[in-house]
């Protein structure tokens, strides 16, 4: 079943603020094997000009993936998550995420296409602080594999 | 003026995927259950695409000389990274080429990531502010 094309151009209400914790950043950095002092040590981060430890570049997905369930869990979209694979991912930063940030996500759908029996949806998440300061824009393209492709 | 950046190799085991699942909140069973992964047509448990992207991001940070240098970073996931249930797991090899410098002094890097000799990312590009 194709995805509902009327989702293109729609935006969703801002998510509740996500409070970025120092230990969460350390846990994420450790999980990807990143030992840089700015990810782990507040003093090193302060020396680099930040209020607290800095998050690695792909950290925002830990916030945006659950935020984007606003879109992909909507039955009206028609997405069968068991057939979904990750197609593309992109981040454009105003500044890195820093522990202590309270981040709000505004989701929208940039594009829905169908090609070769597969459906593609590109979501965009504008991540700002709860005071409205822009931090990072995150794009994710998901691919819903064709049914005959399954298994 | 393409300048080759030093290749970096990352070992990936099942334990790494479990740790990444917990840290990222992505508990899709294709990244930890052989039974589930094969039932949906995969060769076995595969790494999170975002884990591979994170490893390539570490390489970019090393090349840039700072962990907070990335201004823009995007990839396409072209092929899964199967991770066997062994002590050795598998390896992701990340290389890069400097493609140029923007008008505002940012460095553009093109990234190649392979596993078992096959490219696992395409259109993998980062823009960094070199320190």
C-alpha cells in the first residue's frame, strides 16, 4: 500500500522538551567508542567554550527517532514498520548539542515517493532549545520495501 | 587538490550493537536477534545504520582535529553490515578525501566506508570547521 501523499508538507506540534543529560552523552559516546575529552569531561568541554559536555554528531538521532514516531506511527500514513529500512540520514548543525540543553523537535514531511515497488518518506526535524534557539536540523529518509521483496 | 585522509578501522561486535541499542534507544530486533533478522530476509544480525554512521563520524572528528568540528554530515545506507556472533565480529573501514574548502573556510570531506570490501555508505559527506 502506498504511503498517503497528503502527509507531504505537513508539520506536527512541538514535542515536549527533552533534557539532555551529561551521563546520557557519556553513555552514547562510550557506546560508539568515542573517548574525546569534550564528550566526557565537563572541564575539557568548558575549555573548548561549552557549558558542559558536548554530544557526538549523530547523538541527536537518540532524540529525533522517538520524536518522529508522531509521524510514522500515524495509521493514516500507512507505513508498515516491519518492512522499513533506513535509507538516508543527514544533520546540519548550528552548534553541537550540549548537556543541559532542553530540546524541542518540530517534525515535518519533506517528501514521499515510490520507485521500483518501494516507498520512500523523508522527514525533517527542526531541533531547537525550549527558548527557540536553533541547534540542528535532522533529515531521515525511510524506505518501505515492497511486499514481494519481503523475506 | 584532493587530499587523502588516513584510513581508520573500527571493530564491531554483537556487544557493541547491544550497547548502542541501549544508548540510542533503537531496540529494533534486527540488531540483536538472529532469529528475527533471518525471519525478515536478512543474512543475520546487522549493525544499526546509525552505528556505522557514528563510527564514520568518529573518523571525521579525528581528521578535523576536534570532536565538535562537524557542521554538516549526511550518508546513504547502501548495504547492511552483518555482525557475526564471534569474538572478532566484523570490521568497518573508513577512508576520506578532502574535496575542497568553502568560501567561508569550511572543509568538505567525502567519506568511504566498507565492510568485507563492500561499500556500506554512499553519498557520505561531511563539512567540518578545522581547528
